[in-house]
């Protein structure tokens, strides 16, 4: 397996992977150096992590490709975590904009109510102006009527 580029999880991500050379630690917390199989045979040259005290004091042993698999899994887990937190972030953003829209909406409602109230007041005052005019007109009519009555006499 080619490392890195073949992983389906590395595409379109600009974020850097926390990719220090894998620190493989053995059972007694010793950093195990990468070694190669020295004895003759089909696996000669195959690389592995082994405790410096292996095999006498510590039985820790891991093939390099196994560690790569572990790394891959850890990376996938990391990606998953990141995706989840991205989703959470997006969700929070959406909730925030919903909240803002709601606020805006209620403000608009307030404005509409205010406008309606204002209009009602205006309408009322217009009505009262009309009523005043009617009253003046009626008074004028009665004066004219009075004058006409006086003239006829
Ligand atoms: Zn060890």
C-alpha cells in the first residue's frame, strides 16, 4: 500500500495530519526503534518495531505495516472526530442564524404592529378631522338657514 495519497480520507483536505514519525512504544513505555529482519529467509529486510531489550526483557514486537494500519485507523478516527466537530460547528452556525432570523422576524412583527397602530391613530385623527368639518359645515348651514329665514321675514 502506498502511504498517504491512496487513502480515501486524505482527499480535498488541506489540514495537516498530525504525522510525526510514529512513536511506537513497547510494554514498558520505551520508544521502539525501527529495525529490519537480519536473518536469511523470505522476510529478510522486513521492517519492524522492537524494544531495544527485545526479546530477552521485553516481548514487544510489531511489524511496520501493522503500525501503519494502526496509524491509518487513528487518522480515520481523527478525521471522523474532525467531521463531527465540523458538523457541530455547522449546526451551531445554523442555530445562530435561525436565532437571528427569529429575532429579525419578531422585530419586523413589532414594526408591523407599530405601523398598524400608527395608521390606526392616523385614521382616527382623520376621522375626527372629518367630524370637525361636518360640524363646521352643519353650523354654517344652520347660520345660512337662519340668515335666509331672517331675510324672508
Ligand atoms: Zn520494551
